């Protein structure tokens, strides 16, 4: 349903519930700016505005408006999600990350350590005993800082 060939914007028609959803996302104070911006594009596109007008109203390029308008027209809400970015494949699998997360979620006393909390160095030292190859301390700290685990306050961050 892409409109690249005929150079006319893809027609966006929203149901009442879709309109309410996009209006809520666009207004949400705690939501991501990215999602709010994409929602604004879709709401304006549903008003039959062309890409140039939308780009001027939102201070972005026509290419950006065209991209999100076409992706929504082709795939609905799922089209507004980020696509995987290219790059080097992951070195460590999910099982390795799960072991690190499990260590971080334990109390140090459960492992016989005289600590009240784990640091990234402590987690790395414990992971070395269980994993081969073991991720670097900086990798472990990045995983845990990225919100990939429920830490329950047992992790102090990247302090030594």
C-alpha cells in the first residue's frame, strides 16, 4: 500500500478507538517522545493533510512523515515500532544474561559473601565461576543498568 510510485500520500483512516489511542499517546506526559511524535503524524495524516503540511507543523522532513505514514498504512500500529537495527550479532545468548541477572537478584549472603549489596565487580567475580566465556564487567554493568532485570535494590551500580 506504499505510495512511493504514484507520489500521493497513503490514505489513513482511523476508527474511533484508534483515534482515542493515538490522541492519548500524543498527550501522554510520561510516554516516549518518539511514540508521541509518530502518533501526531498519524493523527494529522488521518485529517487528510499532505506530507508537506504535516512536516511543517511538526518541524520535521517530508521523508520522515512519509516513512511513518506509509509504515502505518502497511502494518497498522505494529508499523510504528522501531525495526531492528543493523550491527554485530549478540555475543552472549539469553541464557548467559539470565545467569548474570539471577546472580544480581540474589542477596550476597545467599552466596556466602559478607556484603549487603552486589557491585558490578562482585557480580562479575561470581559470574566468572559459573560462565565460560564470562562477559566483561562493563557488559554486565550495561545489561543491569539497561533495566533488563528486576534488581530489587540488590545492585549498587558500577562502583568498585
